C-alpha cells in the first residue's frame, strides 16, 4: 500500500486529474491541528459539524449518517436535506431533496480530503447535473492547517438551461463554502 507520504502524494495526483472549474478558497491558513479540525468539524459527534453549518445556512430537515469505514484511510457518509427551488427554476413552486455523498480520506500527519457529490432530487432540470466539490485540508510543517475548497458542475444530459444552472450553482456553492470557512474560523475563535 505504501507509506502515508506516498498515499498523500497519490491522493494529490488524483485530485490534479479532476477538473474543478471554480476555486472558492485556496490555502487559507487556519490555526488548529489536523486532528483538531477533524474532531471539531468532521467527526460523527463534532460540535461544529457540517450539519450545523447546513442548518445555519437555512437548509431544512438535515440528516447526516455516521462515517462508514471503507479501509484504513477512507470513510463515506450521506447528508440529505430539503432544498428550496433554485433561482433558475423559480417558475416552479415547492422543494426538493438534496443528497450529498461524501468520501473522506484522512492521512495522518498530511491531510484530509472530502470529496462530495451533490444531486438534487424531485425538481425540474435537476436530473441534468450533479456538483462535485473538494475540501482539502493540508497539515503544515510548523503547525496549523491550510484549507482549500473547489467545485465543478457536471452535466449528465443535455439541457438548454446549462448556462443558468451553471451560474446559479456558482453563486450557491461559492456562498456556501465561503460561509463555511468563516464558520470554521469563528468556531475556532470560541476555544
């Protein structure tokens, strides 16, 4: 399998092959250790969980499964929540269900990568695409971590509304992830 350094290098090589068109934040320094970040923000019982961030962002009926181990370094979980009608389909009333499938890779002493694939179910045009995002947390040699977040909208079938969907997702995901970085920093200030 290789050393942890080799695993981290392979993970970064894999991430470099993915095409993320939008970088929300790049190498933002955060004053905490890798383990502290995991325990405070990602663990099943994290006090500043992604569930809490979703709720504070206005999402309703947020449910998060516990991480399920897929090996020494990888775990998966599912986050679901009710989502309001996106702006690009405002002519429709109602709400749908968002489903986020997350894969977490944690390599001790090196970093954490959370790859998320988000699909929206039950609304017109949402079957045409999914959004993939990546939260990368790098451990710094002198302490602390660096946080980077990027995403990409992937279209799985033709839609003449591609531009509207893409622009709507840029606004939505940029806002959500920018608030997440603020949420992380503010939560750590409460130490």
